[in-house]
């Protein structure tokens, strides 16, 4: 008797495709975004902002880096509005095209030596386009996975798009490290730096081919169906149509402003720490310690590889322990590691520098892994894209955008890493306090309004469904 091989459950196969498409897309978009950050530390300070003081040129380059973050809330508003109205998928395709096009164009820009002040102006405009696109990308990428995945393993599935950040950084840093290894500094500054930006064009084609295959969120489609049924019912009963609903972003700030604040505080320490660990570290190692670029790039490269692998592990752990406990592990760890980090960098030993970056990114991953599920579970379906995007992108302005600028300025003024350590530790402490007062969201039923169906972190094996369903937390 022949045995027919079993096939994987359809739901698991579907979520696997969704996760793969989302991960590839976010990796490409983060590649574009982080490529700029690495180039700002290593190239743009010389080619677009020439100055006799290396730190001043770097500070000016990071100012344009910060401009990209300023555009992210606007992208979050626009993409969130249409994402909550017409769906997640279309907006994800558009954001990828926008981001990739801006990055490709950067690879064609003339430098300051060629057209003078026009060069940094054009660079800044393209950076604004990048920020606008990424402002809409994050919310859509995590939601389309969160809304496809089940309640029990949402932390794990939703953490994969999060892994796109270190994946993109890994790819960007890897390409730059390879070019730095095979080219002289003169060749790299003359033309080699353009290669990673032009490569974005090919990556976008690959990303679009994968992302177009993604199915629309079933939670969003169900919400649309219910709204259409309700409209048909009221029309059939001769009931006058209800007053037109306010835009999703307006509803968010009217009814869910507390959740937006929690999302900002949850992301603040994570955002500041990430850009210090991966962007400012390049400045500190190459300018302050005067070590080769390859030391800094390879340390970030190795740390990002470990980061990429461990983020889904932290997400899976949050499905068992809860979003809050896992996030606290990372935030509390970062409070202390902020001081050890620079002490280890100051040894000027490549293995020790690599250890400092890697451990820092492990703590960051504990904050970042559960974050996608944590934030998406805070908001109702009709405003989820807008709410998640606004909370995330506002945190990016006050956290990630300013982190390299503040760190460079503190280093420039004090010629010491101690003030930077204090700043990093204080940022992580903000997340510790925020998550401590936040409500647990693990296990929330995303098809229902209000924070219902979520359960506290278990101290014993999960309770039966009838017991779990009785647990209710106020929205």
C-alpha cells in the first residue's frame, strides 16, 4: 500500500509565504535606509560636506540622515490612512518602489566638488523621499504578518519583518565592507561608494516580484466585509447613513492617544540604542579611535548576523512569557551595557569591539523582537495601520533621528564616551518605565475591538480556552 506524503497545513504554508515576502521586502527597504547611515559616517562627510574638522563634516552628514526621520511621520500618516482604507498590500508595493527609486538616484548624484551646494541639497531631497517611504513601510509590513498569523504565535511570526532591519543593515554593511577590502580609499571615494546605491535597483525588482504575490490581510478584509454588510443593512431598513467617520489618524489621536504614547516609549530606548550601536559606532571607531574602517564595518557585520538570527527567538519567547517581560530583558540590559560598550571599544581590539557590538545588539533584539506584535496588538483594525505607524515614526524622530547627532555632539564637546553612555542608558530607562506601566497584549484577538482576549504571561502551562477567554483587560 502506497503512502501519500503529508503536506504542511495550508495555514502554515500561507503564513510562511507571507513572512518570506514581508522579510525580503523589509530587508531591501532597510538596506536602502541603513546604506545612507553607513555612507554618512564614512563617505558623505567628505564628498558632500567637506570640512577641515572631520567631526563637523560627519555632524552635517548626520543632519541629512536625521532629515529622513523627520519625513517618516508624514509617511506614516499618508500610508496609514490609505492602508486602513484600501488595504495593506498596495501600500507595501508602493513604498518599496519609492524607497528603491530614491536610493538608486543617490548612486547617480554629483558630489560637492562637481556642482557645489547643489549636491547636498539633492542628497537631502532624496533622503526625505527615503524617510517618507519607510514611514509607511514598517506599519504595513508588521500588520500584514500579524493579521495573517494566529494569536498564539503572533510574536514569532511578526518578529520576522523586524529581522529585516538587521538583514538590511547586514547587507548594506557587507557590501560596503567588501568594497573597502578590495578597493583603495581613493577608489572607494571616487566611485566605489556608488555601487551599493545602484545595486538597489536590482534588489527592488526582486522585492517587487516577491511582494506582489502577497495576499491581502484576512483581518482587514473581514473588517471591510462587516462594514459593507452593516451599510447594506441600514440602507435596507431605510436608516439614514451615519455621519462620515473621521480619518483614521484623527481617530487614533482622539481615542488611542495613550496607546500611541506607549508605542513611542516602547520604541524610544530601542531606537536610540540601535543607531548608536550601528551608525555612531562607525564614527567612534574610525574618527575617535582612528582605527581602520574595516574594523568598524566587520564588527557591525558580525553583530548584525547574530542579531538577524536571534530576533525571531526573542519574538517566540514573547509568545510564552509575554511581550512586556521580554522587552524588559532588553531594556534593563541596555541600561547597564551602555557603559560597558564604550569601555570595550576603547580597548581597540577587533574581537573585543565585535563582542561589544554583538552583545549590545542581543539586548536590542530583546526589545525589538516582540515589538511588532506588541504595538500591532495595541490598536483596533480600522486604525491599526495609522496607530502603529504614528507611534513608531514619532519615536523614530525623537529617538533614532537624533541619536547619532546627539552622540557626535557629546563626543565633540567632551572628547569622552561617558556622556554618550549616560544618554544611551537614560534612553533605555525610558523604555523600562513605559513597558512597566503598559498592559500586556499577548494573545489578543485582532478581529475584536478593545484589548480583549489578551492574557498575562503564564507561570504554568497555558490554561484551557474557556479560562483564557474569561481574561479581559480594558482597552
